[in-house]
C-alpha cells in the first residue's frame, strides 16, 4: 500500500450516476471534500506520470479523513483491476452499473449534442459504429475480472435504478461499506434522484440485458 493511497476508488460506469455519488460522498464530514476523477489506471498517465504523481494528489488532503477518487473508465478498462491491485490490494472499490441499453442510449443522447455525433442518424447506427458503447455494459465480464483480484467484501456494486428508487438506502449502504457514520444525511440527497424514466426497452432483448444487473444484486448479498 502506498503512503498516500486513497481509501476508496469509484470504478464507473459512465452515465450511471457515479459523479453524483462522488459529490454526495464528498459532503460527508468523515470524507475529504475533494474526490477527483484522475483517470490514472485506465490511461497513459499511469506510465507517463507514475504512482508518485498519483500519490501527490492526496498529500494535501486532510489525513484524518477518508480520501478517494473515481473514473468512469475504470470498470471496463483493460488491465485496470490488476493495476489497482498491484498499487493497493487493500483498497475499497465501488461501482455503479445501469441497465446496459439505457446506459448506451444515454451515451448516444450525449454524443449527438456535438457535431461529431450528428453523423449518426439514430442510436442503432451509433451503437453499430461504436462497439465500445455496448461492451461497456458487459458488467458480468467486468465484475468477474475484478473479483479475480479483490474479495467480495472489497467491492460494493450499486445499481443505478436502485439509486433512483431508494437513494437514502443506497447511500447509507455505501456509508456502511466505507465504515463511516451512516446517519449523516446529505442535503443534496433530497433533490438528487429524479423520477425513474419509463423503460425504453421491451421483449426478449430487454430480459436478456437484465442478467448482469441480477448478477450484481447476487454479488451484493454475499
């Protein structure tokens, strides 16, 4: 374990609420109010700047509080689990996952706001042209990779849809996981979760895509 290692790392996924959860965590009095998104383990920053640079990001933080960081690219990033394990095999991890199709659609809706994304006539065309938008949602594969290095007790999986329905329960479970006071109520929590949207998927495809979410819930019960 490095001298200034973060106590916890958020693994993603993109368009699943991890940024909002990081803000909720940062408001807790036992956690540093700075939870950066460093994209260290999933980019060339790992080789270019090294662990000394990574550690330096936590040196100025209050050492009496928990520190952490997150990246939307850690869960699905190649070799990220191994790199984190080599850096600190004792760290606590949490990951947010969302129904794969809803997550992919949210990514498309974001991309099409930019000129580069306007060349895609619809979401189907985008997903065909950008396979990564679909592979990100292979949560079973990504989680199995992490559990090859870390124990079930070290990785908390949060389902985005659960977060929308029961934000207080989910955030308190995360507090328990991080071993901090779970009675703290973030002010932002009152306005955090919008009303769950009507599912945009139907039939056999939708039923098949529910599998990784069921897998995640089974993992959390162990």
